[in-house]
């Protein structure tokens, strides 16, 4: 058990990031599903954009408080972090939107789906899952090395 604790504390930030990243992804996918039900599958870029907004708000708060433990809520510091966070997320959103357009519209992968354990998974969701892995890596790098690099400052 001691070895597990040592590993946890050694990689705590990464583990907590992955946990909250999974939660943000769940929020994103649930919102995407809701918006798809509301606006239809043809509006997948709009549905993805709206689900992105919902998940970015969740991700900022959870990353600031629980992952990178940024201490300051002073307007100047938190505002700067939020602007940088949204900027980085806009970049990764562009990667995701561009990837969805490329794989779904140009390559036609949205038309193909699979069934696993009697559950049908659309091609759009498969593409979104693959792109989500890429986005998680991009977002971690931006958050760790740019946005929350001075996390312990209280100004």
C-alpha cells in the first residue's frame, strides 16, 4: 500500500488532471448528446461548439481548484488564467472542430458506426473520441506549462 501512495503522490497532479479531464469529457459528451437531440445530427459543428462552452467552464474551475491548485482568486490573476485557459482551449477546439470536419465531411467517417454489446456508436462519436485524446494532451501541456505555471502566487 505504501508503494501505491508513493506513486499517487509522485503523479498526483497528472492523476487528478486525468480524473477531472474524464469528468470534463463526460460533461462534453453529455452536452453534445443533449444538443444533438435538440438541434439534430446535421448541426454537429454547432452541437460540438455548444458542448465545448459548457465543458470549458467546468474544466477551468476544476483545473484551477483541484488539479493545479491555483490559490489566487484575485481578479487580475484569475482573469489572466481564465483568458489564457480559454485561449488555449480555443486552440484545441480548433483542432477538434477541424478534425471533425476533416474526418466527417471530407473523409466520410461520420457515416460509419459500430455496435458494441448491442449499443450502436455513431461514426461522429468515434471521431470525437479519437480527437478527444489529442485534445487532452494539448490541454494538459498548455495548462501545466503556461496557464497555471505560477499556481502558488496569491496576488
